[in-house]
C-alpha cells in the first residue's frame, strides 16, 4: 500500500486565501512563541486525486493526516502539509492481521492511531450481538514519522461490546477511547497505556456514540445526547468533571458526531444539524453553520479536523470540504 500512496496525487490546497497571502497554516515562530496566521475566509471544496481510498483524517497545527485501508486488508497513513500538492506516505504500516482504524493528534503534534484486528467476528454476549477486537494497540507517532510507543490495551478492549470508534488525547497525555456505537463506554488510559477508569452512562438516558475530542483548553469533552437534550461533559482522568448541567446545548436533542478544538471558541461540534462553535464560559454557542449552508449533506459520515487558520476540514468520499472562519 505504501508504494501506491507515495505516487498518489493528494488534494491541492489553494494558496489564494481571502485573508490576503498564503493559505498554508504552518504557524510562524517568533522567539519561543507561535503566531497563528490570519483567519482564513475562503470556502473550498477540493477533489481528492489520490489512487487509494481515504477512510479517516485528523490534523495538527502544520499537517493533515489521511488514513487509508486498502482492498488487501492492509492500512497506511499519508501526511500532507496544507498548500502542498503531493503528500508523503509515512513508513508506518499495521502488522499482519491488523488494521489502523481511527486516529487523532495531541497538542505537541504527535499522531495517535489505533491498530486492531482486521477481521472482527460477531459474537453473542448476554443474548446480544457484540463486535469486540481481540488485539488492540494505540501507536504514538512523532511528527517526523517515528513510532515512539505501542501501547497494548487488548486486555481492556476485548471486554467491550465494540472496538474503538473514536480516540482523543488530553493535554496531559491521557488517552480516551469510546468503544460502543450505541452505548456510553469510554476507557481512559494514561500516557504510558496504564488503565485509569471506565466511564459509563445509562444508555436509556444518554448515548455517547462517537462525539468526543480535545477542546481548546487541552481537556477532553464528550457530547451525550438523548431524546430532548444534548449535554457536554468533561472527561478528566477517567472521571466526569464539573457540573454537566452547565453545558446543556440549549435543550437540543440533536445527534453529534465529532468534537475538536476551535480557533475562536472552546469546542467545534459537528452533527446532523450542522456545525457550531461552543463557548464553555458562557455555556452557549458563539456561532453556527446550519446543515443547509454546508457544501455537503450531513446525513452521511464525515470525519472532521480543525486547522490552525480557523477552517474546519471534512472528508467526503473523494472530496475535502473546508468551512472557513468567515462562515463561523
């Protein structure tokens, strides 16, 4: 797969930015501090030109990572810097019999990817169907592409109903994995892979699904949703932290899928109703882009990442959609 990826023509990110100047998002270094570029004001939809299917994306301040699972069952990771036409295939591949499934980045730009069994068998557990993986590892990969850790968490994942569906890493290095598509289980580990706690909610009241991610403050947040109310909760060391009732999404019972840090807000939250920027201090939305104003339908599954210039990037099959700060 890696040989094919290296020849892929990755999506071209236009340098014609509405903010006047280069639309690349690499921060400029000034002494020991970083100066973020101006907020991008240009909407973009870019055709993906590569010859391998892309299944997942995430981003750091200066790079976009694309995860691909090929038809032979293997998987690999592409890295592209915003503004580049061609990307780079990281020399990182999943072991035989395993595949990469989901990934994220931390505040230092390290990439975290879940490696699990490629062929997961459906089993009966307590008269219900379950799809657990027998082998599961979290790999930490440096910005240069070096695998710096392989954390084996199989012992804990195989007890769950589903394999990991979402991963988030807090500013202190704690790792959070949501492991149930229709339940409320989140497993928390420290930076060395030591188990911290399992967070569960009554599935008859709230469903976690996959709406979980790091906020602008470095803490990890999840969105629980029910029939009439959606609630944002902070996950801290494997515990629920703070008064969750202070983070109710205006009585909104919508289903949300992704959470990531914002440039001008604490959280960017995406779901069937569109995208909203949420301010934890005021416990209210700062802005919202309704689903009808997005360049794609929200009825499908669209992995999301936040870029340093304020844009939000979505993967839509063979297209990449950038929602700019001006629309926020």
